[in-house]
């Protein structure tokens, strides 16, 4: 089974990852759409949508924030003073389409989405690799909290600046129209709301992994994987002798081919006698014909 939901730990991981995926989807959808501020210009019967990087009008082309050097969307005209040749001024006829805080909001949401992707990768890796669940939980928590904070800052920056006089109203041909928040803004707000639950899920996951009963299971799995890793053949120490070498050295043919050496000088060993006791007598060590020590089996009797 690909997704195991038998334990509450697995359910918590799945809930956290899925919530971050949903939040990223709505945040990305809100970022790429232009309806952050909308207004209905009744003078020319146009519906205006002002986004973070896209400015669109009904029946007209859209302006992009990345092409401001190619399209003169400020619509400036030169007004020169009389008798002052070369001294000209540029007068702004209407409100600019993009401000500096549009750039700031766009960058903040982009960085927040990057943290969301890292949180998804860390959570998925920890779900399928339980032995790495502790380190992936820490990464998941940090990324989710950073995404939540950056997304909240981005919405705050946009909301504060959108209420300013120069960006709250649309200057028409004869009248001035008030801009309202569009669906793109509310999509990102909904993503922030989902990230709030993702943060709570991250806290619950940390409790289960480090302080709950599942922590002992994770520790046992880590110890088992470590023992399996150390028992692999490539982790044994390399020896100078192989099985074939030892077998060839102790084969009957090699023993017959080896010339017998003269026994060393005979050494007389005088056994030391002890008084008999209740547990037995002293057993003298025995030697083979070459003078080497030969182990002796001893039997101990219990009374």
C-alpha cells in the first residue's frame, strides 16, 4: 500500500503535506492572476484589473511588470518652459500601474512558495523513510513556519499600501473610481488560512516524533537499520587470509609435505602437588611431542 494510514503518525504527516500542497496551489494561482485590485471605469466602459506583475483592461492589451522599459505605461508628456530651451519637465498624467511594493509582495510570495516546496519534499521523504523522520520533521517545521510568516508579511505589505491614496483610486477620463480587492488577493488569504492549519499540524507532528509513543518505534527502526548497515559484507574488516588459503594450509597434503622438525630440548616439568581438597586435585599441564602446550579438558563437579 502506497499510503499507510494505520498509525496516527502517518495520518499527521499526510495531513501536513497535503495542506501545504493545497496552500501552495492557491497562493500560486493568486500570484499569477491580475485581480488583486479591481475597478470599473464607467467613463470608457472598461474593467481594470491590477495585479502584482500584470495590469489588464477590458478590450486593451495587458502591461507586464517585467516590460516597463519597453512600454511607456506612465504616459508622460514634455512640458517646456517658455524662453528656457532645454529645461523641460515630465508631468505624470495618471497613476502608475506598478509600485515598489508590488515588487516586494511578488518577491515575498515567491520565496514563501519555495519554502513550501521544501516542506513538501521533506514531509514526503520522512513519510516513506521513517528512519529519517526526525531530521525531516525539523526541516518540515522550519519551512512551514517560514512560509506562513513570509505569506503573512506579503499580505500585510499589500494591504497597507493598497489603502494609500495614490493606489486606492483609479483616475479616469472624467471621474475617479475606487479600487476594490479582487479574487487573487482572497486566494492568497485563503492560502494563508490553510497554512495556519499546516503550522498546527507541524507542531502536532513534532510532538509525536520526539515526545510521543511513536518516538520509541522510530528509535528502534534507526537502531535496526544501523545494525543491518554494519552487518553488510563490505563493512567487515579485511583480513590477510581467505577461506581458500586457510583450507589449503590445513589440508592433509600440505601437512604431509611439511618436513618434521626436530623436537626441542626436553623440558622436565615437575608437577606441584597440593593437598587433596574437597573439589579435586591439581592437574599437571600436558605437552605434545613437539613441546607445545596441549589443552586439557577439566571437569568441575558441583556438590
